[in-house]
């Protein structure tokens, strides 16, 4: 349960480290894109409204030369030169129809002409501009752009430009405006494709990164399983080839784990002096061979070999000489058994042989050949040449054999060989 919990924590951490930054990047790009489009749209609206406001002022100047003034008759009328502007909405209505921009002319801060209507459909002429607009435009004589001007409870992007008489005095204002809802809708429409692209990009990259993360987690889990099996004594556990084929740090970890396994196997299953397999390894292989025979009905032969009069070698020349003899004999045994089975140091000067998939007669011939090789050995030691012989006892195994009984039979045959004078193979 603890391992599964740890695995889940690591998986969550890796996914978070890979996906969360991408999501945050997507959010940042989206916000930046929205702000950039918004700023560009505001600038474009400002320019559009400015041009229309200036065009309106120029149109009235061209059509009606003269100053703006108020004439009091039966009603109070606003004049431009000799032309009465009051109630003549034709010019601004035409411009509104062409541009979809609301237009208003102010005399001072009072609306004289406008395309803006109230809820009842009545033009809001005669109403006053906001005091702040009066201060910014009329009092200072400078145009101004607003992004949130409320007119008749509707928010507008608005551009106000002062109107001047011939003497340079500010006599009123011209207004051009567009409802904020229209501009915001245009911003959203412009940003939407960018957001879709960003989301698709983040999604695709997240899938790729997540897939890569899963592969990393898979490799880590395989390495962990491998190490866990080795730690429990399975020194022949195989590591998933997927890990070794990665060509990155994880594959390097996998190879390191394999090297560690082989080192442990050498320490645990190999005799340090002769570099042959040791008794622990031999016991394991004997069990595996018997299981194979039980499953498929194959035959095999077990042999135990002993160096003749080895004690006298140690007594006469010393244990160092005995070690030299063991090493040289081990080299011959290992070479002889290549492709036939295996040989292990059984203990002291005794060696265990296993001939795979063969019968007793073939194994006897192979062992006789080996014995000839041993007889012909010349082992140099301190300017002397030593000659040795060996005695072998063999036993044949197959389906339903008992390893313990086979070893006992081979050992009995070895004993018979020694009793008969050594330097022979007994079956």
C-alpha cells in the first residue's frame, strides 16, 4: 500500500511539473493576447472616433461658414453663420447611418444635435455633458478620448473635440461615440481564435509531455521492480529491454542496476578462487534442470569429480601451490563444459558437473575425454612440473528423479572410483 502511494505521489509530481507550467504559460499568453488586442482595439476606436468627430466639425464648417452663436427668437436657436442648426438632424443622421457611430453637437455643454435617443425614442437634446468632460474639453480646449462614458445609462467609448469660433474661443464640442458592448464584442471575437490556438497548443503539448512522463514513470517502475526482485535474492531477474533502449539517464540507471546485479551474482554465485560457479548456483541450476526434465521428459547426467591426492599436493608444496592447481584445473573444466552444461566448485577439490539433455553413455565419453585432458596437463610451480589426475562418479537423471538421490549416487560412484585406484570415470 505504501509503495502504491509513493508511486502515485511521484506520478502526480511529474505530471504537475510538466503540465502545470504549460497551463500557466497558456494562461499568461491568453491574458497577454487579450490585453494586447484590447489595447489595439481601443487605439483603433480612438482613431476612428477622432476622425469622425473631426469630419463632422469640418463638414459643418464647409457647409455653413461662420461662427456658432445663439439667437433668441420665439425659441432659443443655435446658429452656424446664417444657418440655423437646431432641429436639423439630417447630416448627423446620415453619418450615423453610414458609420454606425453616434454623433452629438454641443453648444457649450448642452446637446444641440444628437443621434442618441432615450428609451422612449426621443433624442436627448437639451441635456448637459458630464462636468468632468466640460472641464477636460471646454475649459482646457483640448480633445479627449474616454473608454467608459455613461450617456443615458449606456456605456460608450467617446471622443470629444472642442469647437472654436474665429476668435479662438471655445464655443462647444463635437462628440463621436460607440457603445462599449460593441467594442468588447469585437475584442472577444478577435481574441477567440488566439485563445483556441493557445488552448489547442497547450493541449497537444500537454498530451505529448504526459505521454513522455508516462514512459519515464514506466521505466522507473521497471527499474524499481527489478531492484526489488534482486534485493530478494533473484540474481537472474531480467530488466525490461524498454529501459535499456531509452538512450538517456534512465537507461544508464538500468545498465548500472544490471552491473550491480552481475556483481552481486559474482559475489554470491561464483567461487572467488577458481571463478567457477559455486555450490549455491549449482543447487539452483540442478532444481531448474529437474523441473525442465519433469515438464518435457528430457535426460541429464550429474557428475562429481575430485582431484586425486590433492591433500598431498598441499602438504608437499603448500596451499599456494594447491590454489594454482585448482585454478588451472578450473580453466580446463570450464573450457570443456562450454556448450554441454555447467561446472561448479562443489567444495574443496570437488567439482560438480551437469550435462544437459544427454544420456549416461554420452556423458561418460565426454568425461573420459575430460579426464584425458587432465592427465595431459602440466602445471608449472617453482621450477617444477606437476601432473595430476581426477576421479569422476556419474549418475543419470530424468523425469521424476530426485536431485538428492542423484547426488548421492554420483558421490557413491566417485567413492567406488577412489576405492578402485582413482584416475577413472565410474557410472
